[in-house]
C-alpha cells in the first residue's frame, strides 16, 4: 500500500512539475 501511495505521489509530483514548466512557458 505504501509503495502504491509513493508511486502516486511521485507521479503527481512529476505532473505538478510539468504543469509548472508549462505555466512558466
């Protein structure tokens, strides 16, 4: 369960970073 949560958090974090990059652009 923890592993799955970490995976989701990691994915969301990456998504946030991508979104931030797009926003800055």
